């Protein structure tokens, strides 16, 4: 089992990946309820993943990155 990331209230790497990809098309509020964290944590996780995958891109993070 993967260790939780303390920066994202102990979400695991798999959870952060699922939040970023958002293949189920959930809203930020729905994801926050599903994983038991705040919407701010969801936004931070998505932003960090997006900047890791696309280092030159500083625009908006798309709602579904699939």
C-alpha cells in the first residue's frame, strides 16, 4: 500500500492520480466528499500534478484530463 502524502492530507499517490485524471467526471465538491478532504486540497493536488506533467504550461487545469 502506498504511503499518504502529508501535503495533501495523506491522500495516496493513486488517489492523487485519480483526482487529476478525473475519468468519472466528478466535480471538485464531489471529489472532496469522496476522498474526505477539502476542495482546496483537491485543487492543490490537481495543480501540482498538472505542473509536473506539463512544466511549461501555466494555464488552467482542464476538468477532465483523460
